[in-house]
C-alpha cells in the first residue's frame, strides 16, 4: 500500500476514487478482495502553519536579553521548545569514563546547533527536535506540538497563556 493518501468519496455504500487518476493509484495500491483499515486524513492548514512560525518569530523578538544567548534565532527557540515539551528524539550513549563522555559532547555539539546535549558522569544524552514538516507530522500532531510550543513561549515570556498566539492573530 502507498504511504500517500488516495482521495476517495463515500457514496453511501463504498469508498470511490474521486477521479480516474485516483482510481489508477488505487488499482496499483490495493488488491481486490483484500481487507484494508482506513484512517481519515486531515490536511494541515497553511494558515495555521504560517501563524505558528510568525508567533515563534514574534516571541523570539521579545525575549529578554539574558535569553538571547540560549536562543540566538527563532529556529533555536522553536526547536528547543519542541524538545522541552517532549516532541523530540532521544539518544543515550554510555562511555568508558567521564572524560570520554565530555569528549563525545565536544564532538557532537557542532553537528547539531539545535540539540540539547547533557553529560552526567559517563552517560551522554542527546535530544533533537522532531521535524514539523508536513511529511513528518500530520495535522493532529502538528496542532498539538504547535500548542505545546506556544504555551512554552507564553511561560518563557511570563505572559498569560494564549497571549503569544493572539499577538500574531491579526
């Protein structure tokens, strides 16, 4: 089966491809007589996507000076917020010694400017932000991660929840 959604219409009895193009895709993807489980697919809103990135940028522009070193760009702010809110990939490396762990940190740090890297004794933990690209994150997960990041930004700026989202709503 294909990973890309095939556009269908419910006619009251069956799911029917909406055009000849989609019918041909369905013929290639499915076997007559097989049973398939379907899941409704919701496209992400381009407006929601643009609003989100505008809010992150506005929040970054309003950061107190002492946070600029931690978040030197709006992308740093967004990705570190994703990590802090749990939208991350985690890796852990056990090294032979504390010195080896610190060497590993020095080696890894330049490879991903957005990662959060922590060494405790001989263990190195690396957190990287999950991608919010359309192929990587569907509409529901994007909306959940967007809200989590906006809440993080509100808390970071010390404003009422929802204020960051409203500041760019116009």
